[in-house]
């Protein structure tokens, strides 16, 4: 499913550790320095990368890699860090804010190389104006559409949420699946759009902290929107996985899919010339109010890579610098958006779709925060579960909000 995303990340993060890395299964110099790394990528993916590292560094440094299943990763990492252990290099995604809060990752705000990153690209790795790591890749996410299907059905790109709902009805009336849905997180992106347009990130930040309530007006309007739009998901969507969503869109059975730049390859949207196929297009978050502008949407960063607080030394600092200098090209080579903005020459050489996406990202003033990142990691599963129940019409917006408030209260 995500082979190219995995390959890009390993290229960007692990190949780039030429300053510090190799593989424990490789022949190393007797005095090789060991740096520990733990991740959820299996050895079949990691070993070729580590081999390449060793070839270029002659075994001077060695990364000692430990694999942990993705489902267990956050618990294992948190337990190790709480006991004063854990890997020298910390990789994390949705749980990254918790690592910052716990003081597990080094503040690198004063490192010169972090100035090369755009603000949206650093969002996952930042807190209270400080920077605690490097994002492995940047991303834009929006609504991808099959332009050929829209044209055949007489549907124009919507600018507002009302227009999006009206377009979905037109598609459904012509026996086209309006929206492909699957996996845990995509439905949360649809839900988050209305509250974001009404309040920016204020609603979700207050709700998850307990200072506000999920039952505030913005949340109830978002809950109603998710019930309204869910009728346009494919039959059986609540049990569909991410691959199903991708396949429905890639095969032309569904006209619309919410996803990120990583899906360009997954959904077969890139042609042989390296440009997005003529029948594919995208639009960002529809508008609802004038609180946030049309240029603001989900533009964020992927997996964060950091140095454990008590593992900082010159080699680690050198590794972070080397990562910055090399991973942007690797990201682009795997059709991923780098968090470092390309120079003008590189920009002009990119396919037009990337130039447009990068321009859109650079115009973001306030990026929409992902709910499954902002909320306590222990509440991600309840949030996803309650949202599916809501979308299926099995509870009211008010009941959804009350349940989520109770989850937050009990977590305190």
C-alpha cells in the first residue's frame, strides 16, 4: 500500500544518516560508533538502506536498528523513554507532540539549518515557538478528483461546502460513487474542515484540552456536516480500509478522495512524463466563513525525526545537518513534498502539479491541525470510533460531543 512512502522515508531519513549510520548485519570497523534507532519499518526495507550507508561510510558509524510493530511502537517507545532509555534517534508521528511535552526530544531551535524549513513543514515538530526535530517530509492534503468524471457529469469544482454537497448529489444521481472513504483518519479530515473554517484551530485545541467543549457551535456544525456528507461515501465504507479507498478512486469508480501528496503514486495519478495525469485534479478545503481564508488548509509535516534529549553530541548534530542537505531530493524523487522549499532552479524543473502544490503550501497563513495529532494519543481510537458512529447516524451531534467531552474528562 505505502511502499513508495516507506521507501521515500527510508531514503530521506536513513540513507541520509551517512554521518552516523550502518547496519548491525554488516561488516564494521572495530572502533565503529553505534547509534541506536527504533522504527516500525521491517528489516527487509531497512537492510538495503543500511547497506548503502555502510558502503559510503566504510563502517565508521553503525546504526543499531530495532524493529517494533507499528501497533506497539508508541507504547514501547514511551515505556523506554520513561525509564531513561530509548533509541538515540527518535522517530514518531501522531505521538510526537507527547514526546515534546514529556521533554524526550532535544530543542534544536538555535541550529542554523532549521531556518531552511517552511513553517507548515515544521508544525509537527514544533511547540510554543520552539523546534524539536526535523520532519521527514512535508505534505499537502486536499480533495483529489477525477476531472473526467466531473466533466462528464456536469460537475464543477466546488468552492463552498454547500457546493460540495450539491456536487456529490449530482454524481450520486448519475450512479457514480461521489466519495471514496476508508481507513481511520480520512473521515476526521472531512469533519475538521467546518470547525477550522469557523474558528481556525481554536475549537479543537480548546476541546481536547478540556478548556472548551466538543459541543460548541463549531463542533456541532461540523458533526452535522459529517452526517450530511457521509451519505455520499461508498456502500460499506465504515468497514473499508485505506487500500479500498485508494482502489475505488484509482479505478475510476469514485470521483473524489480526500488524501495527501503521498497518494499521487498510490492512486496511479502520475503519468509517464512525471506530471499528474490530465484527468486528475485537486482542490483544497472549501470555504465556509471568513475566519480562515481559502489559502489555509491541511499543509503539515510527516514523521518527525529527533535526537533524544540525553543523546545529544556532535555526531548527532552533524547527522541532523546532513539530513537537511540530502533528503529534499530524495523526497521529490519519490513524489513526496519536501519540507524544505526547493530553490528556484529546482522549482522550475518540477512537474507543474508540484509547482502548484508548493505554491499553495507557501501561501498558507494558518495551517489546519490534524485532530488525531492534537488530541491525546490515548483518545485517537475513541475519536475515530465515535465519528464513525456519528456519520452512520447512530448518534446525534450532541451525543457525539457529550461522549467526546467525557473521554477528555476521564483522561485528565
